[in-house]
C-alpha cells in the first residue's frame, strides 16, 4: 500500500506501508521529494515503491562522516579481513592522506569524482611523505586507492551508502618496473661468495633461491616443517613485524600452504644447522623466548629473525663484496626465472611460489615465458634443417 501527501510549495511525502508490527501498527517507509505536480509525484511514488520491494531503497538514517566510520571499519572489518602488514599500511594511508582531506565528508557525500581527484593528485610532484624528491611509484598510488576503496566498499556492504564511489574511479596501473634477477653465472658467483659466511646466512640465502619463499615465510620456518626423508619443506606461515606490537605469526600472503622439494645440498646444510640449533636450545633452557616454537632461522634464545633484518644483511653483504645488488625479494624472482629457463612447467612454478592461481604467475613472469618460448622455437628450426 502506498500514497502521496501534498506538503505544499512543491513538496510531496511518499509513504509505503511495508506491513504491521505485533501491535497492528503500520511499518512505514517515507521519503519527501520535490515535484511539479501530483501526477509527477505519483510517478516518483511508483519508483520509490519498486525500490523498496526490490531491496534497492537506501535510507541514510545516520549521517555518518568518514572520520566517524573509520574506527568501526578497523574494529569490525579490517582487523578480521586484512593481514597485519596490509592493515598497518592502510591505516597509515588513511591517517596521513585520506582522512585529512575527506574525513569531514558524510559518507553519502563522497562521490566518484572525489576518488578520481584523490588518485590524480597523488600523481603530482610533492606527494612523497618521506621527504625525498620525485613522484610516488605506481604501486604506492595503487595502494592508496585500495585503502580508500576498502573503506568505501565496507560502508556499501553495511548499507551506509547506496553504492561504492571508488568503483567508478579507474585504479592506476600498479605494475612496477621489471625486476632484476641473477643469471646462472651470477648465481654461481654468489654461492662462491657465501662459502666463507656463517652457515646460518648461507643456508638462508640458499633457501630463498631454491624455494622462492618470501622473507616473512623464511623467517617463520620451523624445524617441524622439514621432512628430511622426503626432502621437502612445508611453507604454511609467515612472520610480520607490526608497529607497536612486535613480531607476530600469521598465514602466508595468499593463505595458501605449500610443500616444496629442496635440493640435497641444502638438506645437508640444514641437518648441520639443526644440530647446532639443538645444542643452543639445550644451553639456554628456560630462557627460550618462543618455547612453543623452534624456528630454523632464530637467535640462540629461539627468537625468530625479523624479515627486515634479512634485507638489511643482504644489502651489507652485496655491498661489502662489490657484488651486483638486487632486492632480497628478487631472489624469489631469480628462482622462478631460472626454473622457467630450464623448461619447468608454469603450474609447478606457481605451486612452488605459492601464488593464488597460475594466472598470477603468468602475469608476473609472462615476459620470461615468452622469451623461453622463443628459445623453444629454435629447437624446431634445428629439426627442420636436419630434415631438409
């Protein structure tokens, strides 16, 4: 049941009765509109009633601002759905970039053009917060967009806004420049340089190259994840350092556990390292800092290495040896690239790296696979020449 009430001066109140409560009182949904006459108002009533019946009607009872919504987003959504690293990143972006500009806006007043302008401004000079010269990278801009989109998407799901305005704003292309990797010759030189380094670091670097694991995943490896008989290691967790909270254990980036076969040389080194770690554990006894865990890469008190410490040591190592420096994370790309060039199937590589699906592998290493494919074509050329 629906009706229109003339409120004078071109205003009309639309009323739709949804039903009755247990006391017989009508449950109404109302909306005041501006119309030229009663005929136009009735047309608007028809649309209004249809929106209610199809569940598309939105009623903004609480004129909540973005700043007011922000703590609810953190407590009721972000903490449960985002990884600690991503949450920390998004919170920083919101506090430093989004809330100062749009915090006073009512959620329903944030339009697509505001998100478009936000992203466009990030592309200009002077947007870096670290004081360095130059523009923000494409990936940094994309992360800012993702943070804004995540908050607005949550508000939409909770029916605080009719639609997510960030959807209409085309996100920037977050592709970074092609990663540098080591060739087979450079990898051989790297292993020679590692010969005179502590077993701890030599094993860690070889683990990174042979498994393609991420820094946080390597730091979180425990001896229970190793199967010496099968020559495999299980990667099922990662370590993250959260500001103000310290080192925390979490799942892998994609939430996908994987078992990776490791070379015999690395297994031999791990057996030696395990013996040393067990001796250390016996010496410290009750002073162990993580008594419920036995990490492969930890100090003598069982505290796991911080992921950022790995990258810091790696830079010092390459610099002091005047060896070509690439990011520690690029050892992961080196692992994948070498396997591709050796003809290993992309699906196998995808599983080893722990990608969500093979399309991720294809997107990241498509250029390497294309080059490998061209090399494969030369084999057919040699076949044809023999036939001729």
